[in-house]
């Protein structure tokens, strides 16, 4: 599957999306020596998902107390759920890596989903 099919549009800044699917095993650096891979976008995507889900739950579940909302957010942004989303989107097919796809752990799917969210942000 191609990226524009997943997104529903053709991104203008393709470089950030390429970074979102570049595994650290590629060992690419920019001109300043910074790593070019998905890990920083994964960090950003993780934070954005948590914030967006928290906001949605806050708005849509007015009777939910802090404990309930936290529990629900945790379920939505759980590693298991994010891995499932990444698998459903076949994000592993977009990865540039020196490691064969079959050797990645299961969490690669959720990591890529978070990186994709970070790239969109």
C-alpha cells in the first residue's frame, strides 16, 4: 500500500514522511550529524495521540472522572492497540531498513503508527 492511500491525500513535504519510515539501521545522518530515522517522530506522535485522545474523552465523556478517563485513554493508546493499527495499515511495508521485516519485534507496528502521527502533526 502506498502512503497517499493510507493518508487519503498526497503529502507536499514527503521528506518528513520518508523519515517516519526510516529505521535506525539505515544509519543516515543529516549535515549536522543528527540521525534521520523515525524515533523522534515516534516520540512526537506518542505525545500527540495521548493529548488528542485525552481531549476527545474529556469532551465526549462528561460524566467520566479522572481515573476513568485515564483508564480509557490508556486502553486507546496502549502498545497492543497501536500495534494493531499499524498492522492494519501495513505500515511495515513502507519501512526502509537494513534489517529484514520478519526480524522486527511486534512493537514496530505501533512505533511506525506513532511516527506517522508525528509526521502528520
